[in-house]
């Protein structure tokens, strides 16, 4: 049996692009939620979102290949992949020589293209001939695969907001089965069109009371939370077979221990879905609930989801739930759809690397029933050997995975595969 480890981190988040800026922002409680002019100038009732500031990626844009489709999703995903490769100390040429794969998650097409082309069609009946291909959910994965010259085992997984987390689980399984020894895995979503966010507001999926104070809009577990704040972003990790990573003396942030997925058939099943996914991730990891040192919660800042996830944690972990630090980085990055799981995983891998758990900002007063240790406002030094990452998708899918600090004994392996 082969083992997957994480050797490269590529975050493109509303509060930071690149490993160091992203980590510094998360540790300091810096939010990426802001007023978005395009939303404010439209009929959309919600004016706030987590968006990537153009100046953060200016230098990166010039290094993107000329053939890249005219798509923000493709640009963000490519930048995230390039950041992850650089962090792992790998080049596209290195990947092309190995048994590689690309697994990406996307919950929707590039909504910016759809909004732009709809307006063009309304004004003159014209749609760019390349628009549909550029907006396709699979376009980012295809672009990355072409960049690194991988043309087999290239997949896009769509399970809404859990898509990126599910893609990472599938990537780890591919390595465990010996079908690949390096996988570029992650997720990307571009949902910040007035049309899409207006649709979300019609069913209560975005807050409407924080247009004039956007930095306070994302409030996981807080009594004043209304709903999650939508964001754009991408997150990519490099996953490698452990012994190969050790052979080339790569920095290993964490090893993938196991994962689980489940689906809630109705809102009343949501707690069962969270519990089932977390339980399966522990079973696959072959570790006990008492071994988990930290939980990166899905917790988008929606009163129902936050409460249900809290209840599921209590049910699975029992009394120990009150001794496990639990936090939500969505308080700072909002909910970037399929990028949620990968960005949470990146932050959690860095928590393991730094022995530091990140805060939940804007948590002024816990809502009734939300009474765990949510690390309000300021993070803290803490031993993190094993951590769980939860993410749930609109439509019912829940993904949970466990990553662990690399056992010091593993660093002295002679390179032989484990049976």
C-alpha cells in the first residue's frame, strides 16, 4: 500500500496569494471580505464578497502561457498550480517524467464569463465563439494538464463546495492504488457575478445586513451571523507518494491519513452526513477520535450549518469535543466554493508545520448551542499532530479528511514501498 503526502501548497485566496502571504493573513486574522463594486452597482442585494485583488496576481499573470483560455477560473487555477509546484521544488518537466495526474474540483462554470457573455448577447446578440469552452468547469484541469504535459488521469469533480476536498481524497486514493506517484489536486470557483449572487440571496445563502461593514459579514458560530459570504479563489496542493518524496528530500508538510464522504438527502439528514463523513475519515485513517488535535470546520457562517456541524462533532467526539480546538478560516476568506477544502487543507497543513491553530474572527458571542473551543479572534500555539478538515457542498455532499504530521521514523526510510 502506497501513502500520499503533501509537498506543495498553492493558495490563491481573498486575503493572500502564495503560501507566506496567505499564512500571515490567516494567523493575523486578516479578512478578504470587501465591498465589490460590480455587485454594488447592480441590482444585486448583497454587495460584499471575498475577491482577489488584481495587484496580488499582476506579477503572476505575465508568466502564464499565451494559450491559456480567457477565463479567471483558468488563470487562478494555473497560478495556484504554479505556486504549488514551486513550493514543492518541482518543474513541469519533472512532472512530465513521472506517473502524474490532475484532479480538480469545480462547483460551477466560470460565472464571470457567463455574466459577461449574457450582457453581450442582450446588447447585440453576440457571444464569443470560445466562451463556452473557456467557461467549462473542466477547463482549469485541462489547462493545468497541458502545462505539465499530463494527458491521462485528468479529472474534474463537481460536488459543489466540497468538490476540492473530494478531489484531494480521490488524488490520495490514486496514489494509494499505485496509479500515480504525483498528483496536482485542488479546486477553483468564480461565483461572483451579480446574477449568481442574486440567486443565492433569494434562498438566504448570503448576508444582506453587512453591505456597509463587509469585514464583519462572515461570522461563523456567531449569534449575529446571517449566512455565508461567497468568494472566489483557488487552492492547489502537490500530493506525492511518500517514499518518492523522501528520496528527493522534499519538504513534507503532512501525510494524508484518510477521508470520507457522505450525502444528506434532506436538511434533516445534514447532521448524519457530517457524522458519517467524519467517522469514515477516522476509520480509514485507523486513528481514534481522541487522536485528533484540531478541526478545520466547514462552518461558512450560516446559522443552521454551523450548528449542525457543531452537533455532529459533539456526537462523534463525545466529551472530548470540548477540548479540541475548532476554527473556521471562512471567517476570513468567505466561502470560495470548490476552493474551500483545498484552502482549508493548506491552512491546516501549515498549522501542523508551525504547531499553531488559526482563529475564527468576528466571533463576538456564540450562537445558542455553539459552545466548543472556536479559537475566537486570536490563534494560539498548540501541538498539532493530526487534524481533520470538514467541508460541505450545497446539494448535500460532505467531505472530511484527516492529515497527520509525518512520523519522524518515516524520514529515515530507505525508499522501499510499504506493503
